[in-house]
C-alpha cells in the first residue's frame, strides 16, 4: 500500500490533550499508530512483526512497495500470426462476396481488349444497390443456358483451390463468361451484312473489335440477326467477333440468346494482371452518342428474330403451293 510509517502517539496515554482527556483506546486526531496497541512497550519490536494500515506486512513489501508495476510482456509474433491470418481470410471473403472478385480470362473471345490469361477485377458492390448492366460495359455472367457445353473443365491444384476460396482466383466449378453488353432491355439490335451493328437505329463505331474482323459475321448460324431485347435481359457479343460464341449463336436456348440480368456477376472494371497490361475498362464513346437510347424510334419498324426470318421466308412458298393445288382439286 505504500510506505509504512512507524512512530509514537502524539501524547501520553491518560494525559490531557489541550485540556481534554484522551481516551487510551482511541488515537488522537491526526495521530499515526505504530501497531503497538497490543501492549508492547513503545520502541520494542512487535512479536507479530510490523503492520501496515491493512494488517501485517512482509518486510519484502517494503523493498517493492515503491517500485512501479512491471509492463506486460508483448505477445510473441508467432502467437499473433494465426490471428492475423484469420482476420485476413475473413476480410478476403467479405471483399470477394460483396466488393470485388478477380477473374481469369480463359479464351480469346474478347481480344484485343482482353487477352487469354489476363486477370480482371469485377465490381460486385453496385449490383447490391440495384445497378444494372449498361451498353458498352464488359460484364461477367453465369452461363445462362449451357453455353459452355463441351468446353474442357480445368482441374485446379491445391494452391489454386485455396486462392479461389478466398477470392483471388475464380472457382473452376463456376461456369462464367465475359462479354460486352451491346443491348439492354427494350433495345433493338441489328446486324446486316458485315455491319456495322445498329442499336435502336444508330450505327456503332467499334474500334475495339479485333483487327481484321467485321462487326457483323456473314454466316447462316446467327451472325445476321434483328432482335428486340426483353426487359430484364441483355444482349452480349465478344470483341473478337469471328471467334466468340455469344448471344448470336445461342438463340436456340430458352432465353433466345439473351442473358438474364440476374445472372450478371458484375462489371469488369480493371485489368489487374499482368502488370504491363494494367488498365481500366471504360465504356466506349460510341455508346454515348445522342439518340442511342431512343428505343421508340426502332420499335416503330418490324423486328424479326432469326427464327422469324426463316418463317417469313417459308410463308410465300406455302402460299404459292396452295394456289397451285387449289385449281387441281376443282377439276
């Protein structure tokens, strides 16, 4: 408790203190007792040993009574390391789930914007607040209806599995694709001949298309089309137009080649790896041209999906055959 004071009473027992009798059993005001109330003569050692205000004290306490408390020894780094790793893993999982996730580019369908092996960071935060894909954005989305059928599935090693678990690499079990948004809900997208692609009657200037490719593919498998995108869906195409299996070539699926907005993971915002290819992925200026968002202008004209074009070609043949058969039956 501090220093142990040893002294005598301020007066003799039984004598008056300033004209007042002093009770032998009660110390005078301001007096400090020496602990000899047990009958021991003043000045003689107490058999029970010295005592402090709160009872007997050990002589060793005198030596350590004035010493400051020793600071606690800092925890060993090796004891703190598991805690730090645990916190880092929790933060990585939260970031992967709600903020940003890394994805690897597995093919050449987005050349030259993205090369095979590039790593991109995908914004997963804004969709939580109701943000939807916009024209010109590069987006990652889950396979809407078996677009990746027949594609080989890589077998990750232990390190890749761990990195995918904490969000530094995509999971090999996830079937994800990356393409550019060309049309959103309500848009009319048309490809005729070699192009250009038109959205709501406005031609797109697409400098990001792979050199040597035409904006539209001339083939009978889906390269020529005119579609109206339903609300809640997007129409996507790869920048390497003649080497991308995108909305054009999946019109026979249950969504007619459209990608549900609910299947979009997020927008690719940054090329993060390799370092020499680091850069952002902005929306091209062609998607900001005036009138591109005027969906009513394109809606006034006829809109035919690829299947509808085939039906339109068959109808005149059927009518011609009926006209030839009718006279034969009247004979």
